[in-house]
C-alpha cells in the first residue's frame, strides 16, 4: 500500500492528515486540505474543536431505554415518554434525525447500531438486539415498526427481527417503500415499482 503521508510536511502535519484520513468520506487530498485549513485557523477555533471532540466522547453515552446517543440520563424522546406504545427500530442514530425532520412520526425509537451482515461477520449479538427484546418483554409496547435500510443487510435484519418479535404477540410493521415524491414512473427501477405496487394502500 502506498504511503499516504504528505511529502515534505512536518510530523505534526502528517499525523493530523493521517488521522483525518481515517474518517469516512475523507480521502488523502481532503485530509490534506483540512489539515492546512486548521493550521491557518485561529488558535481559539482549534481549542474549541479539540474541546468539542473531547466532550463528544466524555459526555455522551447510549440512552438506557432506546440506545440513542444522549448526554443526559435519557435521550429527549424517551424523557418525554412520547408514544410509549410504539417503537420504530432504526440502524443508526442519524436515522432518527432524518425521520424527525419529516415531522410525521410521534412514537419512540430503538437504535440497533448496525445491521446483520454475515459476510462481514456481524451477527445478532453484535447489534443492540438484546436491549430491544428486553424492552419489549418489560414494556407496554403494542407495535414495532422496522425501519432498517432497504438493502441486503437491512432486509436480513428486518426478517430476523420479525421472527424474534412476532411470537411475543406484538404487531410488527415495516416502513413502506415505493416511488419517491416527484418521481416519474418511466425512470423508476423495477424493484421500486414492484414495492410500490405490492405495498399499495387504500386511497
């Protein structure tokens, strides 16, 4: 593998560029640009960034109820006891942000922090599934909405969740998939059209 260090750069510059390059979506050139931007930035901005990074790890933890990220005893949604009888299961905390942005869902959540992927060695024990089942056994939840991603890993996880939850007598539903708003039928792929037809609702 080629050396990704920046030629003729100081050790400190190389080290920061290499660490930034470990972040998702940041390639060697982007890491280099960010490094030199930070090098030119005011010292106060650098201190604020360092403090924010330190606080991110020191002050945040998983919500004991839903496994979302929080810096309080419970995340804001669990603390509000909003829609306590419905739980929407998602793969990552950022999925909650997307759903909340839509503004239509008013229930609770559970974050798995991953999806089952046998090819990558990720099984049911590697995601926050036990926390979910414990919650279902001890709570008053009437419906679980599966909101895993529409890909192979997400579908595998969804099917596994259905097998685990259905015997508990809890209603299991899946987020609908189909044609996005504004899409023309001729440009939709076969899988999207199929999902749109089979998942149709009374109008």
